[in-house]
C-alpha cells in the first residue's frame, strides 16, 4: 500500500476568486501524518481551522456552483480544483493558510495548482494512505441528474454531460482515473458557463471574479475570446470537479462512478453515503473481546458519532454485554464551554448523559450479534446530578447492563470525578439496523 505524502517545501500563490472577485493570498505548508488537508483562515480572529472533509462540506443551497467547507462559522469556498490537484499529486497532509473566504480561481482549472505543487516537491511519509473501497452499489438522483457507484478495484468515472445548448450539446467521457491521467488529461480543463447565465450569476453575487481568461464563456457560436484545450473540455471539467469532491473522503477512492449531469451537490452527497458505508463496514469487521482497551479509533468503528458529538476518549474496561468503563477528558477546548457559560464554564448535564450513553452504546454494540447496528436513546429515568463538571476534570463512566432484549437494552450508569459520583441515570436504548 502507498504511504501518505505532504509537500517538501512551503510555497504561496495569489489570485482572484471566481465568485467573490476578491484577491486572496494562499500559503501552502507541509503537515505531519494523519493531518489531512487543513485550511486556516488567517484573516479571522483566532485563525480558525477548517478540515477539507465530507463532514464539513456545506449544502449547495449555501454554496451554489462550487464546493464549500465550513466549521464553527469559518468557511472556505471553491476548493474543488485544488482538491483535484492534491489528488493528482497524491498529497494527503497539507496546511493551507488563506486570507480570504475563497481560493483563487487561477486559470479556472487545476493546472496551475499542479505546477506549483510539482515545484514544491512531494515528501514521503511513513503511515499508509486511507483507502475507501465501495462494497455495495449505491445510487442517488435529483431530477434528471444521477450518480451511482459500483465496487471496483480501481477508480473509474463514466460521465454523461447533457446541455440544452447548440455548442456544448451532449457528451460522454469514461476513464480510469490515475494521478498521471489527471495531470495530463483532466487537470487542464477549465470551468465554463453559458453567456446567458453570466449576467444572472453576477446579479446573484456569483461569478464576480470570472472573466474570459479563467472561465470558458459559451455564446451562440462558441467560446468567447478563448480557445478549447480539448474538443470535449466541458465534460472533462465536470470529471475534474467530481475528482476534487471525491477527495473530501480524505483518502483514495476505489469505485466505478457513473454520473449523469451530476454537480457538486450530488457529488458531495454521494461521498457522504460512501463514508457511511465505510464506517458501517468497519463496525461490522471489528473484533472486540472482553478485557480489550478501546482507543478513539476503535470507538468510532463501533459508534457512528463524530466530532463535535463524540464524547468518549477511551474505553478502559469492557465485559461484552455486561459492563463497560469509559473516560472523557474535559478541557476548555470543548465547544460547549463557549456558551455554557462565558466566564463560568460548566459542562452541560445533557452532555454528561450523552457521554454516559455513548459508553453504554459501545458496550451494547460491541457484541457480535449487534455489530454494525445503531443504538438510539429511548428513555431516561432516575437522573441525578450531584456535582458540577468543569474543565480539567476527567469523567469516568461506569455502565452496567440491566434488561436486554433482541431490540432494546437497559443500562445503569454512573459518572465519577476523582472517585466521587457527579451524575447517575437509568438509560433505555433501541437497537436497530442502520
């Protein structure tokens, strides 16, 4: 298996955003293994970080005609062309400092990003790359657009472009997607729009930085003030967008994607489904034995919870189907302290109960017959809070099973800090198929 990579040396780029029309300076820095692609908004207070991943992708109602990521109010727009370039260069870990909300559009393709990355060089790392393997077919659609994925031992895309335009017309393109193929055959393809769309886009606050050099503007007789790099550049660019959106999985995808008129919305939604399928497969394949210690990666292979709603750092003791002990290290960095309460940080009682329930969920879902299932809260009884929990505390949860049936389970839980009980409750779960 190939190992992870970062860039060998720092570099910077500067350019205008296709939609905002604002000039942004971007600094690219090497990052350690398992960092992922992290965008840092250096223009904002506290320089918030936004990871390029499926979980942080915004819906298309918030970011039409581009891919946007957001976390804690900080956003970065139009990342798809850079993400495709990083996929072509096999860059897994990177810090991207940007002083505006939108990446530069460059020439409307991934080509200039790739050329800059090649000059910076690639630095090999020791840990293996993440790989996402589609095990079962999936399909989604929206109106006339559709996207399907099928199991494959390689990354392949079959794309059908359908436009009601005399010049663009309909087109079909199919290829096995490799890094070298992206660089030569896909990366140079540029973004495009119809001349009749341009005015409407700008009225809606989009395309303010687009011009005839960085966008293929198609009029009644062809491309205006520019020339095609490929006779089928339009469909190639749709594939470029799809490659960039697929890299939000933070790893290498092995699948055959069959797309008809798909855009960023369908692309991102499909990546979410692939992520869910991968997580469910991991839960089913994981083997847990009584007495095992479970770190956060194994916990995430059992529970579907993710940041910022995963509140268990470690399972220190487990007896399958009987008892579990887990810990949560409470720090000032926990997001809920921003509003609960300013100047007097106190951990919300409902989150203490949620963390307790997650320990119970691990205990119930770790048994072979429940592997890959979900545990939903049903009821809480005899809930008592005995002491406040504050930053610096370590919560130790002990959960003991009560009555268990095929589809429901009852547990008794206590939360302690320094050996003293701070909360306790009886919890009832429903155990269901995902």
